[in-house]
């Protein structure tokens, strides 16, 4: 009896997945419509993007990166972890191999955006353990911020869901100086059921056709290459997630430093 029901439950699971993805797409559409009424992001000074994993900086801020480069002020990126857990339970490839491969993807993606490799800093936090705030890695980030003295620090949105993203957000806020503008950027926020957004402090960045094409190429450089096991090095990312993060509009939220 159980074997006879298996195809039925498989079809039911697929149908429910399709419904959930349709709801996600509809929610993102609603948020995009609301974003159209927001002011335009106006960042021109020195900027540091704090990314919990390799690809978050491009998926969330790829348009802004190429926009700042075009404006003559390329941003800096601090990638906290090597993303070594992306193939956990998918492959017997070592974490070190995954990190090495994903680091190359970061440089390939940056090349598509026009971001110099010298502007990218790999800080070697352990994937999944940013919240532990290891002393050596924290000191590297603290020293980097002290050296760059960025006017703007970008951190993941509070609705990201992933512990590493939330920990990266908290760390970025805690290390920002009193005169630094702190902004949230969106990666997984688009995928999760987050409705209570701070629209008062929201700003949109509408990408030019050239900026949008550069971002699409940069995202492609991350999500397409595959490991020997057949899975993408960056992990299998849901289709609604990719759709939400590859439109011509990026959304940012300004924070007070005491958040």
C-alpha cells in the first residue's frame, strides 16, 4: 500500500512546492511595486560590503558594485567565510576544496563586475560559525575597517533567516563607527516570508541596462560552475531566489548605528 501511494505523495509534494514558489514570486512582485515608490539610493563615498559567504556580495549588491565602479569609487568587499559548507550532504569533496573553488568563483564574478581583486578581502571565518566571533578573524575585520574607514558599511538584512547572515549583520553594525552609514542589503530576504519592512528608510537602486547585464554575468559566474558531483559549487539555489535577485532593482535599508 505504501509503495502504491509513493507516486501520489510525490506529485502532491511537487504541487505544494509549486504553490509555495508561486506565492514567493507574488510576494516579491508586491515588494517590487512598493519599492518603486521609494527614494533612490545615493551612495558615492567609500563603501565596504560585508558578505557572510562568497556570492552574497554579488547576489545582493552586484548592481551597486558596478554602479560605484562606474562612478569612479569601487567598493571593498569583506567575505567572512569561504562557503565551505555549500556541498554538505551533497558530496564527499573536502571543505578545503570547496573553499578554493568558491574563492576562484569570487574572482571570476568580480571580473564580470569590473571590481579589482585587490578590493576583495577573504577573512576565513568558518562557514556556519560566524556567530562564534573567533578572535583572530574578528581582529582581521576590525583592522580592515580601521584601515579603510568606509563612509558606508553594508550588512545583510535582518530578515535573511540564515544564522551566518544575521551574525554578519550584527558584527558589521557593532564595528561601524558613529559617523558611518550602515545599510542593509537583501539576499534571502526575498525568499523568506518577510513582510514587515522598514519602508521609511528604504532606498532603491534601479540598474541601468549595462549594470544589469554585468550583474547577470557575475551571478552566472557564481551559480553555474559545477563540482565533480554535479552540484553547483555555490550549492543548489531555488529558482524563485534567483529570479528575485536578478531583476533590475536592488533594495537597501538605512540603519542607525545603535540598531
